[in-house]
C-alpha cells in the first residue's frame, strides 16, 4: 500500500482554506494531490473515483468535509470498507503511516509483512481485511466476479516482470522512461516497487513519478523508513 501525502488543505483565490460545501468538492483537489489511483489497492480509477472518508462520514459527521479525513478510493475498496469504523489507531493508514513497510507483494497477492512487531502485524491484518486486499481466488474470502482487483494486480505483475527483463537487456534512458510511463498508466505502485526491489534508480523514479507518494517514507537507498508521527 503506497504511503501518500495529500498535502495541506487547498486554498482559494483569497488565500484561505477552501470551505467545501459538500465533500465531493474536494475530489479534484485530491486527484491533483494523489493522482487517479486508489489509496488502498492502488488500482487506477479513471472512472468515477470515490471521495473516501477514512473515518466514515455516517459516524463522524463533523469530519465529513475535513481535508485530512479524505482520500481517493476505487468503488471496490470503498464498498468493502463501507461504514466500518475500527478507528484511526487500530489500523495502518496510507496518509499517516509508512504502509510500504506493512505489506508484502508477490505473484500470489498481498500479505501483511511477517516480522512486524505483534501489535503492528495485527493492525496490518485488520487493514488488509478492511479494504479487501486479502481477497483472492481460493482464499478465505474470494473476490466477486465483478471485482477486478486481484486479476488486474496479477496482470500488472506480469507487465512489470516483463519490463524488468527488458531493462536488463536494454538499460537506456528511453527504456527507463517508457517503463515509468507504463507503471503510471498501469497503477499498482507497490507491484512495480516489488519487481524492482534491487534497482535503486528505478525505485527512486517510481517514488517520484506517482504524485502524492510520501517521499519522506524512504531513505536515500529507497528503503522504507519509519514515518514521522506514524505507528510504522
């Protein structure tokens, strides 16, 4: 799960924070800040991205139009999460924690990262289930026929693997640029980061190519580091 930074509350022409009349008015600002990617599964959301409430609006009415409570999500993650309200401190969140340290990505799917301290591992597991990242064919919870997240992630895994092989044969600035552009159009940032785990240059380019990625969550070698103020 990509750690993100939505930035400060957007300001209007008068230099003051925009008072959103309804939460949907924040969507274009979120798109500019985070790109058209789901904040949870990382799938591109070119059609009808949802303005996602970290703390559900039905339970936290005062935060319905609060900038720091809003993210972008695909309809599948948004529906899976729904109005469940486990609380900010019971999960790991892409806008507050370094979620790149919480999950492992492989051809088999997404898993909470083994080796985390017990309390953080449990928080990662709850996050994994809340957003539906645990859903996979043959798993305890299977995706519905209409849910493309697992299938699309597998397709992008294959794309990224092929791109890595091509780069090993033809490492030129043009090939690097094409691969980064392919990654941005395909989404699933964490898949690309996993495929290029041993390529510092490519990982650095991927961190900077996806708008809204929290660069403070990585050291000079692109290794994920604890996030200031976060649990992880």
